[in-house]
């Protein structure tokens, strides 16, 4: 079995489970609401080969389409969500959040999407499964157990700089009356600060988006002139700004780049990889 490198062994979330021969990660706080099914895929349990081995969920990176389709069927069975209910995002590092529902089901799988440039989705309709994709960027899960609505968003460095987490919360407030203090959130597996070296131009943009008193927590400069950026802490700060109570923000605890045998990592593989998937559905 692949050895997992956890960032903090004292934290019990997320946890790795398996069903139908497909291993995936779950967050206890989301599971305990009793109103959603969710999960974050690993590399294992699929049929893809080579650099895509084996649970690749991307149709656009060169893998054979039939293999990707079979992977989706396996993932859906493991998560107990209907394959035809899945709505896939069209991620282009925006902060565009789309309200989706019954009419969107199957988008990107059973039929072409009728939308583009969507990095986040929200819904209050049961049996509409949201799906977003990763290989180092940050997944953000949102569950409102009061108004029975959910959100799922992709937040890379650009999305984090532009505060995708805040934008998603605001969309849920507008559409469903969500009170941020009721939200249960999780920051999914993604690249950790130790692995994420960035250039000065990225830091200049980050510096403008976050208060100066947070800069020390978010990045530091190295002797080579590069910086190490903490996307995990940045997204914690964004969710706090949105009004989510700190105890209701689950941390990732699992770095994609530190675990290249378990998870796809763009940086660890130098771009030769498939995609992981985050899934969230109201029951």
C-alpha cells in the first residue's frame, strides 16, 4: 500500500476510505451532516495507464476517452452518486460561480456543457452532483445544513488571490439565504507551502489582496529570490473573511506534491499527469 505523508498526524481529517475497489478521501464534518455525499479521488481504482494511472478524470490531457468515462462510472459507484447526475466544471482560473440544477445534470459527461469559464458551482437541488478537478490547486467544499445547499469551487493561486472562497459564500448568501456562520467547509488536498515555490510577480499580486499583517503567514522569501506560498493558510483567511467560524473550516492536511504516488501533482510530475476530482451532492 502507498505510504501517505500527512502534514499533521494529530489531525484525523480527511480520512482515506474505499468502496467498490475505489479509494477516496472524505471529511468527517461534511459526512456527519447526513445531507450530502462527497469525496476526493486518488490516483487509484481506475483503468487509465501510463502517466494517467489509474483514476484520471480529465478528458483533455491526452488519455483515452473510454478509460476516463469508465473512471467516472467507478467513481460515481464508489461515492453512491448517479453518474448521469454529475455536473462538471469548466475551469479557467476564474472566480465565476454558477448556480446549477436538474437541467445541468450530465454536463461534460452525458452531453456537452452549455457553459464555459466556471470554476465554482452551487446548488440546492438534491441529486445534482458537483464535480471540480485538481492536480495541486485547492478544492473548496461548502455545506449549509440549515438551508440545504452546497458549493464546490476550484481555487488555484489566482482564484485564491481573487478570494474564490468569499465569492462562493456570497453566491450562496444571494441565492439561498446562507448565513456564513452555519457553513461547514473543507479545504481539500492540494500543494503545501513547503512544495509551492513561486516568483515575485505572484507575491506582488498576493500582497495586494491580503492585509499586510497576514503576509508573514502567507509567504516568505528565500535566498534565491523565490518565495514559498501558503495557499492553505490563504484560503483559511479568505473563509474567515467570508464569516465562516474557524472550527468549521477543515484543513487539507494532505499535500498533492508530497504524495505523488497517491495523488496527481502537476508540479511533482512536471505536467505529465491526469486530474483528481472533488465531488459533492445533496442527498
